[in-house]
């Protein structure tokens, strides 16, 4: 149903080696999580594979997609730089591969989340945060185990880490992420 070899080739030619390898790890993790939680594992693999398709776009490329799809101009704000690729990635995979809403939305929400979130969206979000073939960090190893036991608890921990990280840099969570966090507590 999905041409995974073509997807891999497309990503390999557009992403850095680091980012491509990250995508492969996220795809594997998403597939395993989908099996664990009874969802379509091939679909989760595909969403994981392409989730960062727009991560390395230039400002010009971002602007092009924003204009083409009438996305909010606010996405170009400086503080959204790390997350704009999620919104753009969602429209890119729609145009390039005509993926359905389940995949497109999981890409759209993989970075700052959403409230509420579907199980599929949570899987892609969590897979992105925990995928690592050689984890050395104790808390990451714990999260990788927890994800297969309690996905919401893992999601909560991932967001708490992000909040801590942002606060150390004088920043805060996006309002929707804070809302998601509050709902998980
Ligand atoms: Fe991302
Ligand atoms: Fe990612």
C-alpha cells in the first residue's frame, strides 16, 4: 500500500544523514508502539519515517509552503522556528504522497502536540521523543520502557522535560502544549 522504498529514497536525497537516521529510528519505534497498542503498524512506520520531512527547509522554502497553503504567517515567528516544520511537513506529505488525515495530523502535531490527541498522534509524538538505538541517558531508557506500558504517562514526562528545557532558556510551552500537559496530570 505504501511505497516505503520510494519514501526512503526521497528522504535520503533531501535530508542530512543525521536527520535521515533519526527518521528511520522514529519509524521503527512508531511501528513497535503501534503493534503494542493495536494500531496499523505500517501506517505508523510511514508517519514516523516522514515526520521530519520539512525539518531542514530554508526560510524561503517555508515561506513558499505557507503562501501556497495559506498557513498562518505567525508560523514564521522566531520562537516557532523549532516547530514550524511540523505544520509544513503535514501539507508537504499531503501534496507529495496524498496521505490521509491520520498521517498528516500526526505530523502536524508531533512537535507541540494538540488537545485532544488521538492514539495514533500520541504514538508519533512519543516515538519522536524516545527513538534512539543506543540510549545512554538513564531517563531516556526509562521512557523507552514506560512507553509500552503507559503511553499517556510517557507523553506527560516528555512534555515535562520540554517544559523544563524551555524554562531554563527563559521560554515557555505553547498554550496548546500546556493545555495537553494539564489534561494529562
Ligand atoms: Fe520534528
Ligand atoms: Fe523528529
